[in-house]
C-alpha cells in the first residue's frame, strides 16, 4: 500500500528536507570557520612567545653588558658591592625568564599543533615573524559599518538558524494538515489451499477523529516555531555583540601598536643607551639603568602584544563571516 500525498504533504516534506540540508551545510561552514579561527589565534600566540623570547634574549645581552661594566667598576672601586650583586641578580633573573619562555614556546607549539590536528611534538618548519604575519593578515576585511551589514548575510550560525526556522514553518504547515484525511491505495494478494490466487485492490481513507491529538501537534509545532524565532533574534544580537567586541579589540590593539611601535619604544631605547653610558661615567645609578631596561622591555612586549591581538581579532571577524 502507498499513501497518496494529498494536501501538498509531499511538497512540504521536500521543502522541510531542503531546509534541513541548508542548515546542516551552514553548520559545517561554521565549524570550519571556528577551526580556522582557532588555528590563527594559536599561531598568533605562538608568534608572540617567539617575539617575547627574542626580546628577553636582547635583555639578557644588555644585562650581560651592564654586569660586565659593574664588575669592572667594582674592581676599580667605583661602585659598591650591592650594585654588583643587583646587576648579577638581574642577569640571572633574565636568564631564568628566557628559559621559562623556551618551555612556554613548546606549550604554545603544542596548542598550535593540536588546532592543526597534529602531534603536539611536531616541529613547525619555516621562518615565522609576528611583524610579517601582522602586515599581511591583520587588516580588517571591510570598514566596520560594512561588516555589520555583511554579518546579517554571511554569518553561518544565522544562516543555519534561518534555515531551521524555515523548516519549523513547514513543520507547522504539516502539523496543520494532521487533522485532514489521509488517502491510501494498495493491492492485496492471496494464495491458499482452499482458493486460487486472488488479487484485490484496496482504497482507504483515514478518519481524523482524535481531535485532541491533532490539536496538540499543532500547538507543539507553533511553540517550536516561536522558540526558533526567539533563538534567531537572540543569536543576531549576540553575534553583533561578538563582532563589536572583536572590532574594539582590533581598534584598541591598533592604537597601542602605533603608540608603542612609533613613539615609546624609540624613546625607551634611547633611555637605555643613555643610562648605560651615564652609569659607566658615574652620573647615573644602578636603579636608573634597571628602570630604563624594564621600561624598554615592557614597551616592546606591549607592541608585540598589540600585533598578536590584532591577528586574533581579525581571525574572530573572519570566523563570523567566513565567505
């Protein structure tokens, strides 16, 4: 037997299946975009650790130079033992931090390998630089106003939810036909010892007498549709907020990148050179030298942190609108 799909039941089922297929494709795009964003964010953190380690190595070299000057000055009787010990302690502390960054580099590489689906211990072949990656990939894909417009059309989560809502609309239409008669057509074949082969046609019509059951189906479909619409509205607002936070992160990082990269680091480097020269001539204290070096390191790290944050922010924006 076979039901004859009257009242457009077959067309509605096809439409519902197509909507479910579109939703599944959008969800797949969303997962791929999130994986790509995770890779970029892990890669930016890995590059930041590499830059941090390089800066720490430069600091170690500066402190070695300063410690050597302090030793010579102490041998000549120009500085006190306390200054020499402070210089040596600062050097040992910087070397220890460099070793810690080496361990952190391994852990960040493991995180990146995990995002890439590789063994945590796999080597990363190639020369990578945060500044190069930032220059090539950290720009916004479009002005902020255009990004908000593109978000409505290209966000895979919203596309999936819209397809799911469309499927719920069709499900409501299908539920509205549940109380209508169903037409069945078929054939029956009989072969027994008492009678010859017999084939009989069959035509049946269902009687929708369980009205409470059909009403419950319609109410459930209506409730599912209302829930889907509310979820879509809430998701639109949440995704707009996520884009706003990513844009703020990018803009804040851009301000810091320009401030530290174009202004403060250059001044800090001049201060370090000046303090070392003045300390050697006896016109600056140990504290002046250490303070200038720490200030230079903090500015340099803030500059690299800003570039890494911009890469992560752009990755988030691309994940929100991967097309």
